[in-house]
């Protein structure tokens, strides 16, 4: 879920070092074109989806940091979260950050539908709802093509991700069990529950009911639909305890006014939001492989650090916790009313970094936080 609140919280604490400043303006953008971490695109031609349909003229966005070592054993893939882009992940990469680019060759990947990689909002040949529905598995297949065909990697050290990035991580470790040494799914899931589906469906319904939606063809800002969409998102991205602690009844009118204006875009970009949510609603890794959850979990060869929050009301943690138990994975539990944003309220970055360096050095643990962040 990309909101001003979610991005601010995740950047605020998840990193273990100082925050990275955001430079603005054309001069900085031009400078970044030749700098480490610049936006790049892999032209992969037609991308065949699991459904049999095709995304035409597919380009996958990515950024790289650090250097690949001689053994090609230090690569880390990190795909974007729901509604987010690789630009949102840049703050987590660098010296004394979650992933140290002095040690690792870090590849941040823009997932299908994020508006950077080929998406409903930017496709010239399949715009808006002409863009086919895709799955989390399709995101992973496109990323596998980037790794193998463009970056010429046959193995990576780790795959990791937050929220929808965590879903992609679960998909990666089951679909390609020998491709990585380590997996770190954070606030993700291997299977969407009915509660998850209710949330994503409600958000999509809110968008489709806006008069400016116009079957996905509207051109004006969808102020009404996105007002309700933002309300639903803010109600679920943290816990009731968090909202009560953060917003007094006297401040509610100001809060709801700001919430309704948090994200207001037109139907073209709303198509991105809908297609990514459809992918999450369809997520069922065991069913995809015709297996039980236990069979899928036991097929994983990578060492996993599964990060969950019991108060997560956006991505239900139950399937991730069950998956971890079935394969004996290390679990980092974040006990915090921040819910889905617990990675922004509890500093888990150092533990994630330690696990990447030496999985055997990290044991299952519970960290506690409050709503004071």
C-alpha cells in the first residue's frame, strides 16, 4: 500500500543509519542517469503470462547498486511493494543500511503494474484495462528473465521484499528453490486469505464507483473514489490501537480531510492499482503448484527469515506463520500496534542485515514496539 504515511514510516526506522535526503529538480535527475542506482530498463519483448495471455513490448524497470563479485555469489534481488517503485527502496541500500552495497550486488526491481515497468498506465499497445490481468508468479517470471537473460545470473545470494515484495519472495523460493541461498519475506504471504481479499476488493470497488472511472477510460482526477480508497487503506494499514493513539476524536476531522486527499489520480493509474490488487487476490502458491501448504513449504531449499506482525490488518500473517512453521524457518515477530507498518516502528533492519550475512547467527525472536512513532 503506497501512502505518504506508509512510506514515511518505513523509511523512518527500518534503516539502521541516517536517512537519505531526496534531491529534487532536473539537474539532479540528469546527474542520476550516470550514477549508481539510476533507473534502467530491460527490454524483454513479449512477456507470456501464466494465463496464456501476453504483455507486449514488455520493459522491466530496475536499479543496481554495488559490484558483482568474481564468483557471482553476492547478488540480492529486491522487488517493489504494492503501489511502490524501486525509488522507494533506494533508502534501504548502502553502507550501514539494511543491505550493504559494499558487500552485495543489489538489484531493485519494479514489479509489473507499478507505473515504471510496463503497466496499464504506460502501455502504448495495451493501455488501461486492455492490459491483461497478471499474477504474482508473472512478476517473478519477469524478474527471473531479468536475472538470467540480462544480468546473466544463474544463482543469487538472496531474494527479499516487503508486503507485495514479500509475496514475490515466497513465490520465488517455491518456484525456484535452488536459485537463492536466502529468502527474506517481510509482511508478505504465500496465500491471500478471505480477509485480505475483502480489503483489496473493497478498495477496487471504491475506485470503480467513481463517476470519473468511466470503465477505466476517465481522464479527470477520481477524487470521490480515491477518498474512500484512502479511508479503507488507512483503516487497515495500522491497527485500531494505533489510530486511537495517534488521532484524538477532536483531531478526526483534520485527519480524515488529509486522508481523503492523500492520493488522487485518474483512471489510467487507477488501472495499475486494480491490476496489482487482482494479482494479490489471486495469490495461492500451494494451489498454483497443486500442493498443500506443507508440501510447498518443504520444497523450499533456501534459508528463510519470515518477518510478520500479529497486528497486520493489511496482509494477514497467518499463512506466512504457518509456512514458516512447516519448514522450520526463522521467524521475526514484530509486536506493534503499527500493524502492516511495524517495520517502520521497530528497527528490524539490523537483524535482516545480520541474517543476510550469516543465517545461522539469527534465531526466532519477538521485538516489541509502541504507537509512539
